[in-house]
C-alpha cells in the first residue's frame, strides 16, 4: 500500500493552529489570499469542475464560501479522512447554508484522475462535494495560492509507471464569498470546529 513520505508529514506544520488565520496587510501574502478563491473559477480553459452528476461550470464556485482540499484519488488515508470530515460538515448544515457554500477537492494527480474517476470518487463522500481538475502549470499556481506543496514520487523499482504516491500538504483552505482565503484548517480538525469556521465565513 502506498504511504506518504516524510515530506507529507513535515508539510502538516504549514497548517498548525498558529498559522491558521491569514493576517491582513502582510505584503505578498495579502495579495495571494485575496486572489486564491478567484483562481478556482478563473482557471485556464483546460480546467474542469466535476460533481456527482458530471461536469459543472467553473463559475458555480463564484460568490460562494469554499472549503478547498487538495489531494488525489489513490491517496490511501489522508484524503479520504479529510473528505469524510468535510462530508460531516456538509451534513450538519442547513439547506440554506449549503446553498451559500461549496466543498471542492482539487486533484494533484490529473494524469490518473480523469473526469469519470473524479465524478465517481467525490460522490462516495457527499453529493455536494465537487472536484476541480487542472493541469500544469496552472495547477501549481492554484496550489501555491492555497499554501499547498506537492511532489509526485517516482514509481518503485519494478512497479508499473502509474503506481506512485503524491506527497502533499494536508490542510483545508477556507475561502469567503469574496474569494479571499481566510483560514487554513489543519489536518485532523473535526467536523464541528470546521463547521463553525465555515459559518463565520458565510
């Protein structure tokens, strides 16, 4: 079974509580935070958004509060754990609250995570979870805007070329309706505190 390397564990430090709130007036960080959400619905023409029913327009994300998580379908533990928590957050919201927000899974492995794979994957967790698929170099720009770092590992010797892990930062980004990244929620945060943070951004 594939596992995340030391890079992935170190990267969790990017989302410790002391770094969760992005301060205003912090130079380049302020600009990045202000543009983070907009990058999702202003992505390049090759980017696509998928839900349990298939492809959706990117502007579905515009003017919504967003919970944004980066990962890949073959992720053995971190991604399904985080998406399960996001699903619990959604389940605990009222229909009116869900109408004001979107949960987005951004794949860091677009070569293997094809559209039909993504649509099938996100609906395993909750029908309202969406998946964004972009390609390099735009994907790297989007990930950087959310303080996400990732590395595609080389396949083990003798393994097939499509058998590899993707080490990545594991926090969840919270974006308000204006497109500003307002918080990095650490990996391991439970549904109730995540839901509370989301409600503050609605």
